[in-house]
């Protein structure tokens, strides 16, 4: 049995799958979803983008919720998914699209925008004259992909299918969960997830920041350190396998 006892904070559906995976590997965990996914209405501008998917040289899907909602929106609109041109930021997102029969390119190392931008196949896709790129995501988020692809001469559009919010919990829920479950580590899957963790902690943040925080990338690791987290572990990816590997190579604090 692993000495780690982790708090999982991903959206509810992802928390459930990750909790089962970790438990099977002997890692105790508790779930407190700090990201709620709220689909956006499929209005006329979004329907127009869906209908024009085949006109894009690259369709970049940045998250599992974006992938699920995109596939659902296509089915609802009775539109086929183009057979080529699919890219994802991470392997888990690629898996959702691949399960629908799509061929998807994703980074071999790393689950972030920087890793995808290094992909030779993405560079090749946007190297054609007047290349068009569609980024499928939630409302808001990083602009790095659009900025870098724009610098390469591509025209970039966004198809934003959902918004993220912090679920409502009674005050003190986070610290109560940590203490009741005797947790010694926290898992966040994104920069926004980390900000929700800080918001949820409130006045308890100094105590929460003493726990080890597992993060998916150097960017979120720096975000956590800047906020005062004393022990940060970069999992080098957002997948369950990347988290487990990080847990197994990291020494748990003395109980």
C-alpha cells in the first residue's frame, strides 16, 4: 500500500475514473471536484463553425470535456467529423476522439500546449498557405497556441463549448476533507484547477500550502510555487499513468 493519501480535484467524471485507477494501484484517495463543466448553448455561430470543420487544416481539441462535447454536438447536428487534421494537447483527450474512430496526433512527451507546438505534424499542417486552425476548448484559457500558430501565418478560430466554475461547497469543506481523510497530497490538473484550490482554501491556504501538490506541467508547478506551496511535484503530464509514476517516485512525508 502506498504511503500517499491524495485529494483528487478534477471534474466529477474524471475524478471517479482516476480514483478507481489509483485505488487499484494501492494509492488511497478522496475526491473533491473543483471544476464543474457547464456546456454552452449550440448557437448559430457555434453551428457555423461545426459545419465548417472540414475547411480547417488543423482541429486542436484541448481537453476531454471539449472532445466529448464536440462529438456530441456533431452528432446532434447530424454532421460528420472530418477524417483528418485532428490534434489534441494530451493523450487522454486523444483517447476520447480515437474512440470515435478519428486519427489524432498528440505529444509523446508532455500534456500541454508547449509540447503540442513542438509536433512536426502540426507544423506541417499549418505550413500551407492561408492555413486555418480551429481550437476547441472551454471559454477562456491560455492564448499560447493561437499566438504561436498565428506567428507561423495561420488563421485561428475558437469553438468554445463550455465554461468552468468552482462548485459550491460549505465553508471549510476542503480542510475538513483533508483532516478527515488524513491526506498528505493534493492533485490539480490545470492552472484554473489550482486557482480554484486556492479559492476553496480561503483562510486555510497557509495550512493547505504545506501539503505536497502534484501538478501536470512546469507552468502549473511555477504557479503553485509562486503561491507558496512548499512541495510541488511535476508529473510531466496530466494522465493517470503520469500521476501514478510521479507518486511512485516521490517520497511521502513522514506521518
